[in-house]
C-alpha cells in the first residue's frame, strides 16, 4: 500500500536499508533472481555480499571508488551490495559508451580497480574495452575472486548473516552510495555522485507514490550502470520486499517475453523502444500477467500504448521522468491515474521551480530539489561540485498542472530558432511520429544562412517526404515552421545502451550527409 513519505526515513545507509528490509519482509523471502533461475533470499544476498566483500577488501582500500562493469544479473547486484558491506563506493561503468568515454569515466572518478566477469567479457565481446582499461586500472574477474573464497570467508559470511549490522563497515547516509555517468545523449557524459540517502530516498518516494505489493516480481532488463535500472530495477524492489528479476540485456527481444511470463513478473521496467519490440515479438499471454509497465528515458508513443492494449489487454504503460542527478525518478504516472502525454505526478518530497525561457510560452525550465537530488558532479580534480542551494537544473522545459503533473515540452537544447521563432524539435519529432507511427525518427537543427536554423529529420521511413508532414501540420493547426523540409533516410536510428536516442551520433550522421550532398 502507498504511504506518506518522510525524508527522515531515508537517513539510512544502503546496507542498513537492506538489513531493515530483511527484518520487515522475512529473512527467507526470495528477493533476487536472474536467468540462471537460482533465487536468493535476503539472507543469501547478505551472506554472498559478505563473502565477496571480504575478498574484495584484500585488494582495495576503504572509501575507494571501485569500478563495476557487469550486466544486470544476480552477480552484479551482489557485487553492488558487497562493496557497500566493506565501505567502498560502486562506480558503475557504461560498457556501451565506447572506449574513449569509458577511459574518461575511470580517470575522472579515480578508479584503480574494475570488477568484471570472464563470461560477460566473452559473451559481450568486450575484449577491446578490457585492453583499453588494463593500462590505467587493474581488471579483476569475479570468477577468479570466487575461486579463492575459502573456509574463513564462508565462516565470516555465515556470521554476517546473523550479525550483519555489527560486521558491515560503518557508513553514513551522507556518504557516497554510487557514482554514475549521465547518458551522454547530447554531449560528453558527466560523473554524478549520489549519496546513500539519495538512493534510499528515491526508492521510498516511489513506494509512497505508487502502491506496491511485496508479492510482486520486478522484471529488470535495463543496465545497472543506468540509474533507472539500478534504482528502479534493483533497490526499489529489494527494499520493498519484491523479488528483483535481473536480465542482462534489453536487446534480446525474442527471449524476454517468455521469461516475463515464466518468472511471474508483475512489473516491467523498460523504454518505449524496447516495450514496443517486446509487444511485437511476444506470443499471446506472455505479457498478460503484468500489472503495469514503467517506461522512462524516452517518450512513450500512442502506438505503443495501443499495441499493448490490443495484444495483451488493459496493462497500463506508466510514463515517468527523471534524471541521473535525481537518483533518478522525479515524476511518474500511477496505475490508478495514468495520463497519456504526461510524465506523471511529482514524487512526494520533490520541490519544483520553473524559470521562464524566452520565446517559449506556457512553461518554463525545470529545477528540482529534494532528498533524492545528488551530492554533486565530479570535478576534474576529484572533488564534488554540489548543485547551487540544492537545486538541480534539469535542462528540460515543462508545464506543471495545479496538482503537480508534469508535461515535457522539450529540452532547452532541443529548441531551434527558425525565422525568428522558437520551434520545439520534440514537437517536430511528434509530427513525424503521428504520420509514420511504426517508424523511428529524430529531428535536429542545423545553421541556416536565411532562417537562422533549419530542421532536419532523420528517419528509418524509406519513402519519407515533407508533403505528408506539411499536410498533417495543417490538419492539426501546427505551424509549418515545425515541419522539417530536409529529410535524411537512414537504416536505423542510433540509440544509447539506455535506450535513449543518441543525438550526438545523429548530429554526426547529418553533418556527414550534408557534406556529401552539399
């Protein structure tokens, strides 16, 4: 059931929050599982964290920022809690970000040791990443660490199961809980330091906003290097008594739907792109057991809402909104109050502030403050730069209703000045989605000598042309300035590992095409 949120309830370390959840929901409650189908109880998870943590403590130091390059899996979750058990800071590395960004992340965070897995590296064909990391870090494979777990380690783990509070490293709620890196959709990723209280607060804010049943199962195919996958797919269920079912890649379109059914999943975390793919690939009944789906990272299309409803019944798709800097959830729709076209109600405990944006009426640039807002960004010298007065600038232009429901109008960076008027690139994308809902689209702006800027549509629609867009804009009364006149047809819209459109790659593709064609 939902409950009131009190920020004081979040003033607890992550490992202590795990211990509290065990006490509340039962030591023998199965709480973690992955595709290997070997469920772990709360006590199993705590003991595994102590056993692994004791070995990791032998080659790291207290307070060290330890790199974690693992998929969403039981092993990845155990490693996260193991680092907390021994007072290290998990630094989650995005293995889809490319060699340059990965090395930059390690250097920025001062990572000396990276934990990964032979099996993961082999299956993901990540040898190039390992080769790039080895000159600047020590790469440690968990299979090698587990082989060295001896009788003394097992005894310590057993004792930890009985006396976890006494044997875990002391840490404060204000201590770092994780270091993550922003998605890099619009530029270079930034290092974000979230405190332990930030993460616990966000899990408890969500539980105060949406009624959750401990008997439910959360299916998480999203990466744990992304805050949505870590908080929503790991901490939220485990701290609220729900089993967290981890799956290593959202890209396995054919394997995931039957596993959603077989795992008894109640909630699916995903993005619009992935949900759409699962719905098309799934057999009848494979998604029908879901209570609801939570979507983030990108806008949910009407086509996806309708596709789920037509094929699997009235399963609500709850669009949410967040930022890594906010741990990440800021707002989300509810199963009992799901408003299409919005990203939901603001979570309890989150303050909002809108600042006017010149040329954009009807909304403002969103700033947020609350117990889930980060300690700060990592500076080049290793220090933490906190948000001014606790307010984080989301960079998004939104409108907010009287009852605190948010509608995204676009990012500040996602507006162009065309013929002297501010035009939303998001609105231009929406035009294309309305005309060709079965395809993927991205709109960017490029300099134009005559109009200041012009809109360019990149699409996987093979025969796309401006005429249907112009006709639709006229039919709905939209300004023709929102219609991209230049269209570049491409094989596939590039996305990041988190499922977001990769606008940096889109920009490069457009520039290359314009150089080629003039």
